[in-house]
C-alpha cells in the first residue's frame, strides 16, 4: 500500500497542518497521517511517509531547564523552545505547546502539493478547538484554533523589517483572507527590544471585511518580530489569530509573550 493521505486541518480559508520536520505522527480532525516538512521557513514541500515516532510524548514538549530550556521569565508561564533556530520564549499556561519538531503552516487553497506559504515551528496554541465546523459537508468536523505563537527561519530575508512584514502579511492572507489580498492593513515597521535585549523589527498586519463564507471564518491578525539569532541568521517570532472576535487575544498579552523572546543555546538554564 502507498503512504497514507495527509490529513487536512482547516484554518479558516486554507489548510493548516501540524507536521514534523523529522517525520512524526499527526492527528488532526480524527484522521491519522504522516508528514515530513523539509524546513520551517515555508519553502519546503510536505511528503507523506509512515513512522513510529510520536511527537506528542511528554518528553517532546518538556521545555524545562533539565531538557535544555531556560525556564520561564514570567512566573507560572511555560517555556517554548525552537532549538533549530536558537529561539526561546514563554507562553501562558493556557496555551498548549506542541513538540519542538512540530510545524504549523498555511498553503494556497486547492494546492494539491500543499506547499507551505509560511510556517512556524514548535508553536503554542490557544483554544485548539475554538470553532468546529463541517462546512464542506463531508462528514468530518474540522477544528479552528483561536490563536498560535511560534518561531521560524527567514531564509533569504535582506532585513528584519522585510522579513517581519512578509511573514505577517502571508499569515493573514494564508489563514484568513485568501484569495483576496486587498483586505490587509499593514502597519509600519517599528523597532522593538525584548527583555533580554534582542532588537529587531516588529510589524502588525490585520484584515477587515473578509466575507464570512464558513462557520469559523473571521478576520485575522499577525504580529511578527524579526531579528538575528546567535548565528547571525534572520529568524522571527509570530503571533497569528482571529481578529475582531469577542475573545480575541488582547494586544497586552501578545506584547507580554513577545517581550520574553530570547536567544537559546543548548544547555542554557541547566544546573
């Protein structure tokens, strides 16, 4: 038999898949599948391949100092680590952390190859089942999360401002407005410095007036902070979530999570 069909997980108008960079089991909408993503910068092509690895294990999501994390800067929050890109940040306990090798991405609607437009690695997700629907009437309920935060590489970026704007725009387009690019409001890049002293460029993009063709459709918002990691490569942290809804994540919360972004090196925080 051939490899199993990759699962399709809806994020409003497009497909978001939670996949592993090193071939792990994925469970989405009650369907089990296997995906490999070559990279987390949106340029890879997912392939379907079986594996025995399971990224949902406890060890895979343990970001404590004993597992190579640096521990949270905010008491009661959890540490999120992307060791591949050398980034650490904290998220509230209510945000569900995925493993360090899981990737969320958006693809162009109808693309049979599911080529990622943009991706984030090791995300933390708020209200994974914020909205559930079966808009295509195929008998399968699909979950839409309220928001996610994660990090990625910015391969080919010429500046932090360019990287931040491109990534934020692509998330809002891919997850909320496609095929319409005219409903995006792009904020001016601003210089931002985290608590640990990392300085980079911050861009906020929102959409407005997006047609609500499905039960879970909404406008979207993305906040991307791009900077250089310890190796001098451009990387970014991104928040992406529903915009203009009653339980939208407040800007203050987004900024507090962002403020904890810091560089990560293996062994940091260990006794």
